[in-house]
C-alpha cells in the first residue's frame, strides 16, 4: 500500500512578498523578467526559468533611485520564492554601466541636510543588500559596464561575477562625500588582499575588469566588441600581457599617451553607434545557469549559503551602525560632496576644493554656509 490514504492539501500557495507595482519599463525603473532556461544546444526547457533583474536608468549610468531600490528588493524576493526559477541574473541596461551607485541627483537635491530621511533610505538600501544575500537562488552579476561605488557594493553581494571587458570597478565615497560602507568595506577583504581592499576603498582609483580578475574579484572577463573583420576584440585600452615595470608586474592597467587616446577613440565610437555584442557574456550566463539547473536545489542553496555566511557575518555586524553614520554625514561632507557632483555642469568640477577644506579645518573655522561656499566650485562664466 502507498501513502495515498494520508490526507494532503493539494495545489500551491503564493509566497510572493511583492507585487508588480515595484517594476516598470520606462526609465528610471527596475525591469523584472523570467527568461526560459535553455540547454547547451539552445533548446528551451519547459517550466524552468532564470529571473533577470535589470537596473534601467541608462541616462544616469543605472544609478538607483529610491523607487528602484524597492524594485530590486521585490525582484530578489520574488525570485527567491519562485519554484520555477533556477538562478537569478542581476544586470543593467546598455553597455556603459551596470550601476554607479545611488542616484546623486536625488541624494543632493533631496536627502542632503535631511539625515532622518536618508536614514530611512539607508534602511531600504540595507534591505536591498539583504535581499541579494538571502536569495535562495544563486545570483550572477552580469556586469555590462561600470560597476562603481554602490554598484560595486551590490555587485560584490552577488555570488558570481561575469563581466564585459569594457567595465571598470571601484569606489567613489571619500572623493564624493561618503564612505564605502554599503558593503565594500565588508566584502572586498574577502575577495582581495587586505591592502588591495584598503586601496580600492579609500583611493577611489578605477581598476579595469582584467585587473580585477587578476586580483581575484571576478569569475570571467569577456569581450563585447568586434574588429573590422568581425572577430572578437579585447579592450584595446588595457594592457593584457604581464610584464615587469620598475619591479612591478603590470597587468590590466590602462595604456597611456597616444596609444590610449587612439584606443579610447575606437571604443567610444563603437559605443556611440551601439556597435557592441553581449553574445559571449550571455552564453556564459546561460552555461552557468545550466550547471546550476543540474544540481540538487537544496544542496545547492545550502552550499551557497555556506559561502555567503562569511560575507554576511561582517555585513550583519556593521550595517546598522553604518546606516546611522551615513545619515548623520548628510549634514556635512555628503552635502558638499554630492552637491559638488550634482552641480558639475554649472561649476565645471565634480569635487570640492579639498586643500581649501583642509586649510579651513586646520584653522578651526566654523563649518557654516560661508565655509561651504568657500570650498564649493563657483559657477563658470558664460
């Protein structure tokens, strides 16, 4: 006798935490799609999907607004509980940027000088990172362009990264009025050496995809441009051969001089004409998802959580304390930093006068409106 005699409830309960009101199609928004799982021959597998969460704000380099943060949370929550979903892909629109962090216009024009409001926003941001780290499906960060500042932080919260070789990676906090405490200071020491993590966090230096792969941050780097013969072309702006320069190995660094000028011109012309192809990036995404599909889902989820737990330990320890500091900082350095960045079309500079700032601090000058006026850029003469 089987177990058919035991009373059982039939059907499936709805465990979705959010509806569709947090997603959209018109930028700025977050686009949520369920794409069919495909086998290595490209055949569609019936009833199984890969969820794609796409930041869609290309005119502002896919920086996330408050509403977009809610859309990302909704996407990861629904992907996590959807029985049909095998894996989650987190990406952005276009070829210029995966994400450059929080929307600086919104930060400057609304959140600066409103610390309580920004504290509430940072609670949402923390929930966004949590939703990535808590997703019961493996998360692939498909980096289609710049992964900078908060974009780097939500990217490193993901499980694997595959990237366009045009992408750049780095932090921007200390240069623009904040600190990389939305995940970078917690996650980067797990990926990089402690000194590489330190330099990346504080210098605001941008590193190429090849350099980041060499340092151990990325899974795979793939070209997205083709030459005049139709062959795949590696990013010509980057040194991709190892050689010694003044006692240091140079790899993944940007070229200089005329070589860089020529290479940058070629790349910019390609991007201007939308002459790029993510076929290799997408093929690698599909290959990884197929590997995930051919594993026990429970064992896969447990294995992933076992690795994530190391990142989560530091993130959970610090995230609330960071939220309070970031809120308070909106009354001072963040007001100046985001304001300078937001007004660069007026002043011609995206940063304050740091030396003047330090001189005023050294003199014990009261930080008031006059202080701030002295260190901000002045409107350019028309």
